[in-house]
């Protein structure tokens, strides 16, 4: 473990929905859903905290969201606006350190270990950053402060919205012991269920297993789980790294077989991939579609173009061609993903790091 590291994780609260409520006072205090039309098999991109009280969440089919809350307001995403606001937030973060690692438009790690601002206090810097985002951008953010990325990420999620949590060397063990395993960074539904099946429900349960036992069950992921359970995460905050590909995939809460429904979900994935390409100033030539079936077998189909692309419309044109050649064999689908590769070379930009066990 690296000594004296000070890492802040900033996570904007219900980012897209909060921007819409900021720009349109009539939406404030109301259940607001940003995403597809419930009448056209749309998907929820995000929603306001008022909507979340009804059990609505991202990646949920809009029709189900409508049934949960018929009075919810549905609006289409305004990606250009969200990107502009994201740049405002990232500009603030860059004033505190040159080590800023965006994970997406609405969250980033900041390594302030060598920063002299606020007398070198990471906690005071996090509070100041939150205050500036609210005053200059008109939005709230949650912050986590700790000595590594894993704990800073977990901390930012602890007191949402508009909260701040500090995890020190002294209180980290208690924090991890009491943390539900489903809250661990990178633990999705599949891994959570697998951990539950071996008696792991909280961080303290994970401590009962040796590194070898976890590796035997989860392969290389077992080592990460072993280290996270002990508060170990030596990954640096690294804003400059050459990426070979940029992708996004979603594990569906319910298996589906309707092609039109798959297309709607892929539209949302393509939008997020395009957003990441734009954020990282990248374009690519190869589009890959990933489909995982309910028997856990998966296939990929790719197409390489003569020109570079990054816009959602172009990505979806390729995806629709690719899905048309997939033989579904009457099997249901549980995961969909899109990856863009063959990226432009010799451009070093921020990397969007995605740590996910359920791939």
C-alpha cells in the first residue's frame, strides 16, 4: 500500500436529471426520468431522486418505470448539454491537481497527495470542490476521501446525495467489514449472487477466505476481492494512458428475446460509448457487438470501416448490421455490449477506467 496518498472521488448526483431540474424549474421536486419513450420500448438512462423512491433505476425499461410511477415525467437526453456541464466540473477538478482521472461525464478520481491547497487537507479540498461545483455549476456532488481509489469510490456513495465521507487508515477496517458485498466496487449481480452462495454478504465475510481460495473460485478477480476486503488498492490515478478500445456493456435484469427491445437498449449503450469517445477525444474504426445468452455462452460480431467514427448514429448503423447476422436460436439474451477499437494512434488522453467483474 502506498503511503500518504490522498484520493478524492467526486460523483455528481443524478447528473443528467439534476441538470434538467436546474434548467427547468417546473421539474424540481418531481419524479423525472431521462431516457427513452415508454411507448417505444425505451430505456431509463438516469432518473431524479424523486423517481428513485419508486424503485426506478438506470437501464430499466421505460415501460416498467412508467408502471412504477405513472406520474413521472419522461424526457430525452440532451447529451451536448451534459458534456458541456461535465467540462465545467472537470475544469474545477483540474485546479486542484493535474492527476484527474474521469470515469465518465459525471465522476472522476483526483489525486491531491501533493496539492498545497487548503493547507494540504484532502477533506477541506473535497468540501471546497463541492461548494464550487454548487456555486459555479448549480449542481450537487458527493465526495469520498481516502488513501486509495477503491475506498474513495465507496466513500462517495455512502452519503448520497450531496454528502462527503472520509475513510482513514484507522476507520477503514470497520467500514469494509460492514459494507454489503453488493456495494463493493466492481461487484455486479452475478458476482454478488456467487458470493452469497458461499456465505459472503458483507466485507467481514470475505475476510474468512484466503487469497488462494478466492482465486480458485473467481480466477484473477479473486485477488482483487482479497485485496479490496483488506483495504488494499495500489492503482494510481492515471489521467494519461493509451487506450486500445472503449466499450460499454449492460447485464439485463431480465433476459429478453425481442429484437426491437435489444435495439432500444443498444441505442442507450451506443450513446454512452459515443459520450466516452467524445470525452477522451477518440475515434475508432472497428465496431464490435457482444451478446451473452441466458446459458452464459456469448458471441461477438465485428465490422471494420475505412473511416474513423465516434457519433452514436454511425455506431448504431453498424450495430444494426451486426445484430442482423446473429443467430439467436430461440435463446434469450442477458447481456449486450458495444466496443469501439482500432482507435486513432499517437493521441494520449484521459482513460476511462471501468472495473467490472460481470463481463
